[in-house]
C-alpha cells in the first residue's frame, strides 16, 4: 500500500476552545459476559470552531450587495445585464469574445456574493469554450458541475450536465452511450461518465454496477478517480462488497495514482476496500501516523463501524471515541455529534439503560459552528424522504432514503444508516418489493416491521436463515421474528435446520459467543424461543426432548416473579404435549401444569386445549389447584368436566355472581370482569340459583356505569347459565337479550371513554368494544321457536361489522341458531374471516351448493378460513371428490395440509 503524504506542518491551526468532556465517552467491559459490561470514561478533548466574531462577520458579508440583488435582480445590481445582452448577440459569430463577456459576468456575480447565479452560466460557457477551441476547459467545467451535483444529491443538475454534454458531443436526444460516434472522443467519454453517474443517482434499489471503462480511459485522472469512488461507494450502499473485492486491484491502482493530489479521494477508496476485505490494520496505522487530522477521524470512525458490524462493541466504542477526539480538534463538530449517537447506540444495545451522556454533548456540538463534514452529505435528505413518503411519492422517497443510507455508511454515522435501512424496508413493503423489504428491515433491526413484511408475503415462503447466523443480535433476532410469522410456511426439509439455528442462538446468547441485548428489544434468545414455540407441534422427538430439558428449571420461580420466556414456554410445552406421546408428552404436560399454576394468563386456546385434551393426565393436578383456590383451574374444570366442580366452589362462584356492580358515578373499571370463569363453576348449581345469578348479571349489564367490555362479560357469563330454564324465565331473558342486541342501555362509562378517544388527546382510550354481538349470542342460546331464531338471525346480520372481534361472535351466533342461511352463503363468503369460516361449514355440509364456492374458499387468503374448510372436509365424506380437497392437500401451510394427514393416521 502506498504511504499517504504527511500532513503539512505549516497548515493553519484551527481556533479551538478547550472544553472538558470527562465522562462523555464509554467503553464496554468484558465481551464474553453480557451481564458484566462496565462503564469506563477517561477522556478530554477540544471542541473547535470559528471564533464568534468571525461567525458574525460571515453573517453580514456582502449583505448590501445581496439586498440590492433582491430588489433589482442580480444582473442589474452587478451591472452585468448589458454584458449579457452583448454576449448573446455575438455568441454565434465570435464565441471567443462572448466567452470573455460571460466570464466577466460570472466574476461580478461571485464578487457580489451570488455564486449560485454565476453557476447558471456554466453550461453556456462550456458550449462557448468548445466553439472557441477550449474543449478541455468545457469538459472540466461540466465535470466539476457533475461532481458538485453528486455531492449535493441534485439529480436534476446532473441530468442538465448530461444534456449539455450530449449536445456538445453531437448525440441525438435519446442516444445511449456507444450507439453513435461523438464529435470528439473526449466529449463522448465525458458524456458517458455523466450519464453513468446520473443514472445511478436515481436508483430506487440496489443494482449491479458496470463501470464505463472505455470512457474512464479517456478521462482526466481526477475524473477517473471520482468515477471509481462514486461506483465503489455506491457498491457499499448496495451492500455489494463482492463488487469491491472483484475490482480491488483497479481501485487500489487509481488510489495510488492520485495519492499526492487528491488525498481525500484516495483515503475514501481505501476505506471502501478495507470495508470489503476486512484488512484494516495498515490503513489504521497510516491514519494514526501520517494522515491529516480530519481524514484520521474519518478512518477511525469507519473502522469503528466495521468493528461494530463484527460484533466487537468494546473496540468499536474505543475507535469512535478516538474519532470524536480527532474530529473535535479539527473543527468537524457535526461529524463528532453523529459519532456520539453511534456510541450511544452501542451502549444502549450492549450495556442496557444508563445515564445518557451522549445526547447532551452531541446537542452542544451541533449548536456550535463547524467545518464542513468530512464526507459531504446531501442536505435534508432525510426530511425530503419523509416528505415524499407523506405525499405518496414512493420513487422520490426510495431515491432519498438510499442516499441517506449511503451517507450514513460512508460517514460512519451508524444511527443514520440504521434508520435509513428501517425506513427503506417499510417503503419497500408499501411498494410490494418484499424481498428488498425483508433485507433492509432485518438489517435495520425493526422487529415489529419484520413481522409485517413477513405477513405481507402471504403464503409465499421467504428464506432468511442466513440472517439467523448473523453475529449481530438485532439482525438475528429480526430474522427469527420474521421466520416466526412465517413458521407455518417453513418447508419440512428446512425445519430441523431452522430449529437448530434457533437453539444455537439461545446457547450463544447465554454463553457469550454472540452478545445479546440485556434489556432492549429485539433480544435474540427471546425471538429464538418465539420461533421454536411457533414450530412446537412440528418438532422431532429429539428436539422436543432437548427443549424440555432446557426449560425444565424455568417452570418454577420465586413468588410474584416471572420469566420473559414464559409465554413461549407455554406454547412449546403445549405443542409437544399435542404432537408427542409417552414420556415426552407426560414431561410436557408436567411443565404445562406447572406454568398454569403461576401464569394462567399466558394460556391461549391451544395451551388450554392441551390440558383439556389430556384430561386423564391433568385432572388430578387441576383438581388440587382448584381446591387450593386457583380460579382458572376451577373454571377450566367447570368447562370441560363439570362433575369435578366442588359444591363449595360452585356456591362461592354463585355468591360472587349475585353481587351488584360496584361501578358508579364515583368511579368505574373497564376491561372485563371475572364473571365468565365464575359462571362455568356456577353452571352446575340448581335452576333457582342460576336464575338469581342471571338476573343479577343482566341487572349489572344494564347499569349506566358499566362499559361495553364489562357488559360483554356479564352477557357471556349469563349464556353459560341458561341450560334447562323454564319457559317463563327463558322468554323473559330472551327478550332482555334482544333488547340489548337492538337497543342497549346508555352507558356513561362508554361516553366518558369516547371523550378521550381523540388521537390528539394527552390521555387516549381507544376502545371500540360493543356488547351487542354478545347479546345476540345469549339470545341464540335462549331461542327455541323458529320465530325466535329468525329474530336472532336478523339481529345478528344487522350487527355485522360492529365491535372489535371481526364478527367472531356474530358468526358463532349464526352457527348456533342453525337457521337456513343458504341464501346468504355468497354474502357470508365475502365477509370477515369468521363469516367466511361459517360459509365453509355451510358449503361442506351441503350436497348441492356448487363446488366452485368450495374451490374459492380453499384459496382464501386467510389461513384460518382454509383450516376451517379442511376440518369440515375431513368430516364431509360426500365432498371426497371435491377440487377443494385437492387444493388443500397441497396447501403451502403445514397447519392446513397436516389436518388430512392427521385424519388418515387417526382414521
């Protein structure tokens, strides 16, 4: 590697003001143990910048001339209008004389502090230069304008340069490079280079870069180097490190060629090579010994970024700390502020919440005058991207976000880089570029958006197993979150490999082989557990045994404590209990019962069904729990085995159900009540007791101080107590339920909640619950006569779309009343998923509804509908030859096609 020239010792030393920054930088402790990361702060550095007096002088420089230009116009105020008129008159006949006049105009505008107006004549001057025989001057002028446009991310300016060079080279408007002979080879090469740069400035996604080698061979050395730098850094922005290694020899040759004339370009080219190859030692040594201070700062910061991406946070923090010192001492306060935020990310990710020492200092640096950034960043690119997203200009947003990503990478501002990846991922999801969306979202560590992207793939499996191996915990965690959303789509052939990767990540997190976040999401080990939980029913016996052994000591905890793995643990044990037999099933049920003892709120339908489906093995422990006062265990027994409910438990439940509500004008609670569980226990009591309970439940539901969530609980609880009612009470309760379904009593509690539903409210309650679907369900259980069932059906159909349960209660009500819905099946098949689920059952039960409806439902976008259809077809032998069955047998989701396999095995 060619040695970089030493810094000029005669260079002017920037003005500095000494600022003590003790305790403003940190170092992460032992990398091997995520729980023992220590804070070490021992650093002072200088904050530099222009003296305040010089800043004030800059603010008033040429203020009079600028004010006059605003009033009269720049050409009139500089007395250049006459020169322009004359230049236009003689340009065609005497381009050399016109060129002198245009240069005079430019000098006057620049002297008046109006360089932007002066630059407007560059293209005209370039054309005159060619006419006057100064072709090289014209090319130099336009290439400088091209690189200025690239630096500022001004694609329109770049396109204007391309247009001017096209005209000067004698090309037609739509000519592509190489398709037509230019006026001169130099002009043709300049046009080809400008066209290459302009095209890549407007990329909306990563593309393969093809260098204009022939044009570069004819270009000046500086332009050849700038083209190589542009292409190399674009490859970095595309995460295409292979391109850089492929062109490494060419890049290093050009870097050496300009090392003594354009040192900044040389350094940036070598930084890109180091990023691609990982060979940093020589470059860092050179930076510390011979580079100018600002380039030393850039090199150290880029090395810090590389170290972070290698999951070496301690070394990354130290490198960023040194870069910040160098940046502050060379007056690059803006760069130093960005790197402080990169340090803060490292601390938050690997150390956990500590006092924020970085933001206040970064704000201080941002408020101070600063030298230009070491690597020129596009101004306001992030704001332009967000504005484009707001106005649905996705192309402009993509271009701006890709520039933000590029600027973040080459300036080593990891905070900006990571944000750009996340925003790009979201934008690609919106535009349905889903493979790109998954790549950027996973790389950015946005685990919530990763699930959205995975869901957007629908029934198409997207393999992210390589990302699961990443040394960066947030990348691996997002890959696990993505795969969890697609767990049902993972091919059988990849299942063991995916589970092994998840188990390996858990082991790495606890051994320190891969550093995980101690607090902040996403955490790799938790995401890995979530993926395994989603695959629990598909685990092999070997994996099931491994997991049960791993989780055995996590069943019990100290009182009033919980584990962050509890929810996944419940799903894993439930899945193993359902899929395995013998010893494994017994061990899984044992852990499941232990978890049920302390975290019953984590038990969803699948976990509860695992306990119910193996009642012979779980009954005794559930009875013991119920006897010890475990209400969830008692309610579960009341639901699945009423004979196990003790008289004492039933009486106590009835006593609680007969208590009037405590909600009133002085206060009310919402979110549901415990009455549903109590009703399952009280359902075994005599009729008179149950009638008293129902009356109190309906009375409480009618209270004006009960919100809809509580009324819902009261009505569902009442529906659990209506078996074998005498006709008088049945009719009474039926009419009350129908009144609730059609004209529910006014609720002051709901009105109060609604008053705080505005998104602009300081305290917001977003509760759109509605008790009417629950009322129709109660009425359905009380309906006996055809007329009553018809009334319930009509009320339920009118309530489609009401509430927050996606019509689940409405569909259950319609299924319960069992009235003729054949005429409505087409309507139901186009409704929400519970209604479409109902349509699948109606179609499967019938013998004459056309097969085309079943075929359409078999291709439904919602897997829950297809699962319901598969369940129905397993039982519907008269539909054995239906095309819908063949479609479901080849469904991409395991949960659908496995139903037929299970049916054959159990048949």
